[in-house]
C-alpha cells in the first residue's frame, strides 16, 4: 500500500456514488440549511505564521458576553491551535495561537490540535463553558510526525485558567489500546460531562496507510484519569455502498436537544465528497442517521465546492449557527477556511 495522508486519501477517492439514502429522522429543530457563502476565517498566508497554510476544525462557544472560536491551523510543519473572537458570529478577529507545538515533547513536538472545551450540553443553550476544579478543560489530538496528519495520533486533555494559556496533560487515549477499527490513529475529540460521567467522542481510522475507513466511537470516565472505551463502538459506523458516509463517519459534535442527543458529524462518500451529516439518539451510545445532508458541497466556484465538513454548532437568539470547514480545489493550491450556515435565512 502507498503511504498517503488523510487529505490525499479524500482527494484521491474517485469511485461512483450509487445514491443510497440514510435511514430517516427529523431535522426540523437541528438543521441549518442557509449558508453564508463566504469564509469567516482564513489562513494568513504569512511566512512564519502558525496559520500560514490553512485554518480548520472550528469549535465555537460563548464566554463573558462574546463568542469565541478555537481553530486548528497548519503552517506546513504541523497543527497548532488558535483563538478568534466575535460579537455577532459573522465577523471574527484572529487573536493568534493559544496552544503551540512543544519541540521538547515526544508527543507534541510537531502538532497540538485542541478540538473542544467542556461546555453546556444543550443545543439551544447559550454555549457557555464549564469549569472543572477551577479550570477550563479542553481535549486535543496530536500526530507524532512532521507534515499534514502524519502518523497515528493520540488524544489528551488540557487545562487553562484564562483560555489563552494552556497546559497539556499526557495522552489519555492511544490507538494501540483500542479496537481494530481505531488502530490507525485517533482524530477529532469531543468532550462532554453528563450526570457525573465524562465522555470523549472521537473518530479513528482502521489503519495508518491508505486507503482506510474512519468511524466514530466513545469512551467514558468518572475521574478524568481512567477511561473505558464503549465496547460496542463505533456508535457512528460507516454506511453501506453508495452512502454519504461509506468511507468516513468523522469529527463528532455531540449536543442535547430536549429528550434526544444530536450527533453532528461529517461523511465521506466513495467519490471523495465530504459533507456534514447528523444522527440522533435517545442516549449517548445509540444513533439513528438522518436521511438528509445538512451541509452539502457547493457548485463549482464556491468556497466549499470540494468539502463542507467538520461541524461546530451554537445557538444565538433562537437560531442555530453551524460552523464548518469549507474547501475548494479549483485553484492551483487547495483553499481551506471556515464558514457558517444557520437555521434562518440571511439578510
């Protein structure tokens, strides 16, 4: 098998889509069909900047009356984590890096990508953060090698008193300790606390060398030290031939809406099209996939003509705002930035 990274695998998938639909569930309260149609955060393009090449993987929350977004930035060497702020969820100020790689660390020497900070669980809550023992609690993943997602990544926790200075704990999840479906490496983690138990949802790949499959599972802990993987993971498995998540069912964003849990995620089909999907469930372990694509790719020339994926959802004034990574391949170089859709039309 050839050695390729995740982006190269997505780009190289060229099989035909058979059009098989997902099982039905209602998206009336959880859908976000109205795209803004432009980037809200872009790479800087500046030599030496942590975000020179791309920005990716948004996580949006509310804090002290303002909105904030953590994002993962790629500079050509590896991932690092940045912070942006906004008063209206549309105009964003890049405040720079908050988690940089650590050359002295065997784990973090090239990459440190924080993907989630413990927040209110409610889909229609304000999206405020929650503290644990006086600190904000984040969760990161890190790849061992230089380059774009090179090697089998691990997952760990990180902590901060002020959201700008973070200390990363040693990894708490490693791919070799899990089931066969995750032996190739771990991806974006999502951290929840519910009824005294902490949960990390994460996607993983079955092998380091491509082509591979990605699926989503969950692990839980009472003390944030000892983690027990759910034996029946993946809880969001790949779909069958022709389905929009035939290759990947990835990047979970898990929130609670009334008496159900909502599992936003992205799917990759056999053609290499990545777009945001959703599933629902009565608890944190059982899901039913919805039969609609929540955020589809756009037409040729649009900012998301290649991929519309990696969800982060927050409510404001009764509207849902669905942030995602929008990717275009139509120029010489891939353009990868962050955009947003919402539940109410713009204008």
